[in-house]
């Protein structure tokens, strides 16, 4: 016989994790973590105690000093034209009229809003329902390694930028648009790899800052398979080279192809393989026609 347990009844002992039962959803953005709301606490936990590591060297990412930032800029190719920017607003909604007016009073003259440069005294009204990126132009410089006063100027400008943003500054190449991110808090000491300050939204696949750029946080990405769409490239578009449309009796598809041919100047009677553009370019042109409609 089994021995009688030492305890007959235990009451009031809660489980370590309690999960509330909720209705299920087939939304691809809905996971066990989001449905049970545990994910919100996990994001907060990772953001507060997480230690970032460089994907280049595997070393912990630590803060950069202003002198390290200056050395990074001075190591760039001579003649490089840079915009030193202070990202005061990143992906947040609002009009920011008072904020922009305050920066103008502080002596700043230019700003970049959602990728466009403006004079601070001529900024258009912003849609308060849209998310915006606002970057104050702190300085514009040309890299000249032999210039004695350039290092001092860069240091002053970077200190100003990180002062406006609590530790973050951008250096954008005026020609290529390539961006170098400087953080007074997080940077690899060897490779110089930098990241923004760790925030809970960085771990959210429902937020642009944390979502995968390829799948937008859905976990899957859709692509056209050229061999399935155009199985026989010897056929012309009018002959049915596009397999999904080949057997359709609707006039919509042929009218769409005629619009494409007229807009981009190609023939529907030439074999698909002899067209000057490839399959991916054809998809881009079709998307453009759809937007115009």
C-alpha cells in the first residue's frame, strides 16, 4: 500500500505563472505570449536587464565617448560631406509645433522631418495622426583629416546632439545617404557597431522598431515565383505567358496588360523571354499601374 501523505490539504498556494483563458485568434500577430499578455512583461524585462552583444565581435555593447565618435568620423574618407543630426523624435505621432519653435529659439536653423529638409521657420503643418521622424540639423561638415580645428568642432557638435537626444546622434553621408549611429550608451568597443537605446518596443514585432524588415513581424513573407507565374517564357503576354491569367475570360486582365504596354512602351506580341526587362521589373511595373489606378 501507498503511504499516507504528510499533508491532507493545501489551500491558498498560487501557481508561479497564471494564464487567463481567452478566445483564440488566427491573426498571425497573435501568439501565446500576446494572447496571455505575458509578452508585455517579457519585453519590459528584456529592455531593463538585457545586455546587448555585438553581432560582429560577440562582445558586450557599451557606451561610446565623444572622443571615440570624433575618431570614427575623422577616419572617414577625405571630402566626405556629413550632416550631424539629433533625432529628437523617432516614430511618434504629433504636430510638434511648440517643440520646433523652441529649437528655433535655441539657435537651430534646419530640421529634417520624415526624410525631407526644412528651414525651422518654414516647417509645414504635421499630421498629428501620423508617426514622424524629426532630426535637428546640428552641423554640416566636410571631413578634412588635416584640419586642426575640425576635431574640436565635431566634438562640440556631437555633444550638442547627444544633449538634445539623451545620448543619440546621427552622422549622415550627404552623397550616399549612409547613416552612422552614435550612442553615448551602446556601442561595440572593437567594431564600433552601435544600436539605439534598448526600449520595450524594440522587442515588439507589432512595432516598426522591433519588427523584422522582411516580414514586417508576421513571421512569413510572400514572393512571386517566376517559374510558376511564367512557366513558358516562349509565349507572349497576349498568348497567355502569365499562367494565372491565361484561362480567364475577363477583359480586366488584358486591359491591364495593355495599360502596362502603353505606359512602359513594350509589345504584348513579343515572347516574354525577349522582353528587355526581367520578371521582377515586370512585377514592379504592374504594381505601379495598380497604384495609379
